[in-house]
C-alpha cells in the first residue's frame, strides 16, 4: 500500500516576537510523533527585516488564519531574504 504524502496547510497569519506582531504568509506541515505528540515544520514569508528579527530571537508565536496559535523555533533564514523556516515547539 502506498502512503499518501501530507499536504501542507498554507494561509495568512501573524508572527509575534517580543509582543510585536507582523503579518506573514505561512506554510505548515503537521504530523503525529511518538506518544501522540504533534510535530511540524514549515516556512514563513514576510518583510525581510521581520524574518531577520525572528531568526535572531529564535522563538516566536505563529497565529494561523483560524486563530490557532503555535510556539515555534526559527531554525533557518538567509540575510536579506523574506523567508524563514521553523519547527513547532
């Protein structure tokens, strides 16, 4: 039996760093982990300066378009680029 690949959820959201919120576009892929723990990773696209600040801060809060909030760790960003990559905490 072939496994169906998961489809990432995409949409508009907000990224909160140090009580400051920035509008972003997100792509999030969530999967089940050991002992029922959810794991996930994805990307954020927004203003390059906001992505730089998020990467330097390390931790942030991602609010999805339906109001769901996730604590995330920014794990990669290229200086001057408007995209950052994250993992769920």
